[in-house]
C-alpha cells in the first residue's frame, strides 16, 4: 500500500503555484493537481492483505492443532484467537487443546490483553470485522507537507511579530484535496524572492473502514507486526513490540 502511495507522490501530481506580492512580503499558494491519488487501488490491496492475514493465522492455528497426528475435539471451532480479556482467552483456548503447550503459550502472549495498546491482532480484527459488516475499505488523502524556498539577500528583520522567518496561514482548514483552491498565505519578515514558482505538496494518507479511520502508516506497521507474530508463534523468536496508536 505505502509503495503505491510513495510511487504516486514521487511523480508529483500535487503541487502549489506560488505568487509573490508586489511588496515581496506575502506569498499566496494555490493548490494544483493533475490526477487523483490511487485510493481505490490502495483500499483493494489493504482488503486483500487483511483477508490473507486472517486466513494465514487461522491456517497456522489449524496446522498446530493437528501437529504430529493430533486431532482437535471441535474442528469447526479452531481459529487463531484475538481475546481482549483473559476470560475470553480461556474460552477460545478450549478449542485449541490439541495444540502443543509451547505454541499455545506463544499465542497467549500475543493476545491484546497481554500486549496492550497497539496490538496488531486487535487491529486486524477491527479492520476485518468492520470491512465485513460495515462496508468496504476506503481511503483518503490530505495535503500535509509544504516547503517553500525563498531568497532574502541576507536581509534580517522583524515584522508583525515575525523575526527572520515566515508565518504560514493555511486557508484550507479541512485540508481538502482539490485543484485550484487557495491553500496558504505566507507572510515573511523581510522582502523575499521565490526560489521556485511551483513547489510539491506532500500527502498524508488515511484508511477508513466503516466508521473508523486509521493513518496508513499505522496500518502498515500493524501488518508488519502481524508477520512477526506468525514467526514468533511458529519459531519462538522475539515477539514484536506493539506500537501505540499515534
């Protein structure tokens, strides 16, 4: 997902046109774009990833419950649990009694009530449940990063409370992504000249599932940690450290 966003950002489809005032103290930035971000592709990839991880975890639990010829007592209840409390873990673990104790203990260690905030298992369950029951995954992108290069000719000074710098007033508080809308007005402490009349704008991506929204970076980190969870359960390597939500 993030590779799709990075590739799109690198092509610079979103930028601002800059206009310098006659007195050279103000710069008006107008948002421009020549294409829309690939949000649908990113959403489809995330949906596929969620389904694959859920299936992979359940397959792992099934294979461990059938290890060395073991047979689970209730095969239809075998799945990789995600328990928010110890009590719910005990109920879920009953179906995994044919699993060797060392593997069951590793799964126990990875439960959200043990790992705390930022549990990758909890993120997976939240995303998969909302995707199934509340509607498909969607994406959103906001303009977030703006850098403007100016020449001061070495001048220094203070003006309107600004000392040797600039103040940016964003004119688009909703951070709407649309071509031709006023984006920001920049006031400087000294007269300046523009380095460029066009500057790229960075985007911040979000994933929406049902009524919940997650920064794309948090989701990507959660998926990476899910891979680490599976390796830990299988091999006993050091478990991942959950990242609390931003």
